[in-house]
C-alpha cells in the first residue's frame, strides 16, 4: 500500500544509523554554538563589569609620602576632553613637586595628557582625544624624581573614572589658575550648604520623632489610673523607654546643631577667601 514503508532488516539498520548521525551532528552543532556564544558574549551583550572602577571625589590617596585629593573630574563628550583637578600635600618635604601623568582607556588606548595648571601643589590636568566608546579610564600619577634621586621601584598612583559615574558637562574651557581656585571655593561653599540642608532635614525628622514619643507618653499617662496594676507598670516602662529615646534624640539634635555652626564658620572662611582673591591678596 502507498505510504507504508517496507521495513526490512537492512532498512531498519540504515534508519537507526542515519538517525544516530543526525543526532550526533545536532549535538556537535549545539556544542559549537554554546562555545561561540560564551566566548563572544562581550561583543554583543552589555557588560557592566568594565565600568565598576571609580575613585570618589574628595578621597585622600597616598603616593610617595604625599596626599593626593581629586577635587574635580569632568568630561565633555562633544570636546572628547576631560579635566581632572588635584590637590597635593607633600609630606615628604623633599622639594620635589613635579609629577608625571598618563592615562589609558579600558581598551588600552593611550590618551593625550597635558598640564593646564601647576601652581602651589594645585594641578589641573586635561585628557584629550577620548574615544566615543570608552567605558573606563585609568589616570596615573608618579613623582618626577631627578635621575639621581629616583627610587629603584617608583610608585604609581592609579585613579579611575567610568562612563556611568563621571560628571558630564557641555564644554571645558581653559581658565587661569585664579579662576580655577575661585571655582573650587564656590564648589566647596555649595557643598557646605548642602551639608547644612541635610543636617536641618535630620533635625526636623528627629523633632517629629520626639513629638510622637511625647504624645505617646501623654496618652499612656492618662490611661495609667484606669489600668490594672500589671498593665500600669508596663505603661510606666514604656514611658521610661520613650524618655530615654527622647534624650538620645535630643543629644543627636545638639550634635547636628553644632555641625551647622561649624559649617557656617567654614562658609565664612571660604567667602573671605573669595574676597581676598577679588582684592588680589
């Protein structure tokens, strides 16, 4: 009959032989596909592992008995340019205040590095020709020792930023050292004011907690005369615990208020510094 295969012993053997070949070929194909997918995944899958390194602004770093602090690190995509602002405190007192700077991307592309400002251990460094597809940049700094004073194994300080966390600006225009100083002071004052606003917010939250605890105590005190001795004793314990917590919150408020006073003094000092800049002192 049509459609009915004539199954003979040789044809049955050939069927299984062909079926096994097909399954084997399919298995080999899957292994190759998985292998290629695994080893090429970085080419077609987003990879956040390359964007994790980041040196926070204000962090004090160490290099050859020197304290290095990044004050600013900004990136202008349109200019393909970055500026890094550094404060250096030379605790070695060796009168060596020259440094070598280099920078590379995550793809090991070397960037063009130039010193915009180098004055009184204040540095502004520019990185140029940054590729559009960069993910991470390693900025490196080392002491430029005279040849006769260079250590056998000189240290290199590495600082990092990444495309996710870097501060982005429209443009970066070169300025004088004094203009950079002024910008830094303005930024510092703004930071102090943000701290004060946060302290005031915390004080308001603590005052709300104190008011709630005091109201709770008032309600409990009104109920005590109507309660059984056991329940009344429990209410008194709650009131005592509330009073302890209120005292702790009040101490926290005093500490925050002192911090506000301290920040206010720092703002005054910074504003006086700006006035001195303007007067040319």
